[in-house]
C-alpha cells in the first residue's frame, strides 16, 4: 500500500546511520517489502525464514550475528519471543 511504502522509506531514513550486519524477514511478501529499501541501500540480501521459525531466528541471531546489529521484520505475534 502507499502507506506501507512510506513507512518502509521512513524506516530506511531512521536506520540510515545504524550499522547493520544482517537483515531478516519472513517468507511473507509484506515483511520483505518492509525491509526492501534498507536492504537495497545497504546492499544486503535479506535472509528469509518461515514466519513460524522464531526459535531458528533467535538461534541464528545469537550464533551467527553475535555482536552485530540486525534488522528483523516479523509479525506481531512473534516479536515478543524474538526480543526476549
């Protein structure tokens, strides 16, 4: 949607000075579109995971991304488990 596109560009502006090591999104198009502007600007290919793969995502962040800042586009019912 136009509003979603605007929010994706706003996200990119807000993160413009943040060093990101990796970007995660789910296999759902909406999350991929959310991170697309940031990914393009950073020349990072988002890692796509199934929306239900919350444990895998958390494990990958803890092991593969230790010390990095990562951007995660998830879903409202999975975010609490990711940030804890």
